[in-house]
C-alpha cells in the first residue's frame, strides 16, 4: 500500500491535470463563442478558464495567447477599459518571455501579434469613444477619378485561386462598401494584367494574419498618395469552398470586407472594436463610423 503522502501527491497531480484539461476546453469553447459573435457569453467562458489557469503552473506562451484572446473578447463586447488592461498584460508577459527565453520559437511566433497589440494601444492614446470617424488614425490613400470604374479581379487559378462560391464571398466584401454609395465605382474584372485590385490565395506566409493588402501608389500634386494598384492576399489552404465549415466561411466574409476596406484606401485600423476596420474584427456589417470614414476619404 502506498504511503498517504504519496497518495496525496498523486491525487494533486491528477486534479491539476483535470483542471488544466478543463481550462483548455473552456478556452476553446470561449474562442468558438467569440467567433460566433456571442461576446458576453464568451467573456463568461474566458473568466471561468482564467480562474483555473491562475491556479495552475501554466506555460507562458499559452498564457500570452489566452490573455490576448480574452482581451479581444472584452473589446468586442464594448468593455474597452478591461481590454486595454489585458492587452497591456499580454505585452508585459511577452516582454518578460523574450528576456527569459530569447531562443524560444514562440518569441518569433508572437512577434507579429504583439506588434499589433502595441499598435492598437498607441491608437488608443488619442482615441475617444465618441469619435465619429477614424480618418486621423489611418494613412489616407485614394483612387483617382481617372481610375473609375476600378477593375477588381479574383484569382480563379488552380494553384492560387478560389472557386466560384469563395469568389462570390470575396466580391461581396467590396459590395459591402459601395452598394448605395456614389463615391467609388468598380466592376468585376476578368484579366489579371488589367486588374486595379487583384485578390489571390496563399497557403502560408502571412503569420497570424488571415489577409494582407499591399499597395502601389504615386504622390499627386497636393502630396497625397494616389493609388495605382492593390493586391490582396488571403491565407486559405484550399480553393474548394466545400472544405470549409460555416464558421470558416463566415470568417472569410468578415475578412473580405475588412481587406476590401484596405484596398479601397483605408490603410490602417480603427481603434474601436465595434468597427469592422478594427484590427481583429470578426464582424459582418460596417458600422456608421466605418461608412463615415469611407465617405470622408472620398469627399
């Protein structure tokens, strides 16, 4: 028979493992709930997981990711004050992790994410909850009148393209900005060479970002950048829409609207989580502030 002290230690280890498993399960459930846009419910799940993690000897990389994801949930739910506290905690943990474990692969893996956190925190130094637009927080790029209507081409090649269903979701992202608006016109293009905006697919290389928009522009007589072309790269492993579930297609729709905003000239992000141009927005509808900013850009 094992000594009572040994039994107690085995029981404690067993309980600790069970708590860790439960914490991770709650974390995963919170992520799914947040991505389904149920932010208040997601916060409750994050807090339950947080209670368990705080009582455990959890690895720092996991805590960095968890704290960051919980901060996003609070911000999306409208609790910016709590979100900023958690984003600052994320940045502090990462700083200490870099100092203590400079050779750990997670240092590089988190670098892009922490750049975004710090950029967001710097935006909030001058942001106000009553802002009616965020034009002052972005680099203003415009498509000139001579370019209208813009030709937008979605890659349909086997290697780097999208099937019809995915292409339609992506083009809907551009419609979200321009339907009912007169400041910018575009048509669906068929030629890659003649495209003003070209959308293509990559399997990797974007890090934690789901999409990235690159610009080519020239400076006009007033010193303002005038767009000449834009390329959107979207990270997806397959061109086949049947390979994705409803949640993944919903995420693509949100990403398409967000990247379309960039391609139309909103080069930067809103500091407000209720805007679709927030840096990690899962939203599906443009806010009044999004549209105000778009109209001001082309006024």
